[in-house]
């Protein structure tokens, strides 16, 4: 099974501990960044298994090469119990990308790198749904107003937006931690099957005045 989540912000103290007034939605009011990071990783491990794949749609960490260190980020990611981790580059990855790229080419540097796919800005691929149909999903940290094959039913999932009520028209879903918490009441990443249920009740054209997702019938 594939799972999806965005905006982990590992090691991001201001976001995790009520110290940044920009984040007013109340989903990350932890007492410490260590508690924040442990809670997020535990929530991931509640649903993923060693046979699963996890897509992190950007902003895995704060992005500074010193706060937190690359070693700290890799140690946190190594606690995730899945077969493969796919990462997308967000705005907070810029500061750490050069160091990550250098270490990624030396996979013996850290065991998690054996399970980590190279970071990309965009991933567009077909997934096999439980009904055996194929579904194209376009993934990027940033939300698109339009994306390839949107008119043919391709899905777009993104992060970056910490306001859980933000949305654009189409089969598009914000999978930032704040959005997932708003929709499910939990910090767990969402599965491909769960995405299929949500997208099945969203039309290709969505009323631009509608500020929330209709989650009726979605467990």
C-alpha cells in the first residue's frame, strides 16, 4: 500500500511549539520539538508496514544544515517502518539539499538512504487502485491551479498550505499534516484507498465558494 503526507517539518521548533504566530490553526501545539517529531513518526508507524511505500510531499524538515542537522533528520526518518520513502522537495529543503545529495550518493553513510528514493520536485505516476484500475497522480509540494491530464481525471496532491480549509477546483487534495488532522482527526498519513474514496466524491469542477471538503461517507 502507498501512503501520503506532507509538511513533517522535522526539527522545526517554532512551528512545533507555539512559538510562531503565523501558524494559528492549533494543530502543532507541542511542548517541545522532540515531542513533535516523536508524535509524527509514531503516527506514521501506526499505519505503514515494512511492505508499504511512503510519499512525503515536501518540507520534510526545516531546511537549515545546522538546525536540525542532516544526521538528526536521517535518524528520525530511519524510524519510519516502511519499505520505501519517496521525498519531494519543498521550500524548506533548499538549505539542506546539497548536503543530502552528497550523502545520497554515498548510501553507506546512513541506513535510511538504502530505502530513500532521490528527492524530486514533481512526481507524476500511475497507481493501481484496489479495483485494479489505474490512476494518474501528480504530486508536488506546491498546489497547482492546473496539472497534466486534470481534465481526464488525474489527481493532484500537494502540501505547503498549513490552512486546512484551503482548496482549489478539481480533484486536488492538500495532504499537509494540518489538512490531514482536519479531515481525519489524526496525524496518520492517508492511504491510496482513502484518497480514492475522497476523490470519488469530488467532482472535476468544484464550487469555488465551497470552503470545505464533504467528508460524508469517508472513514
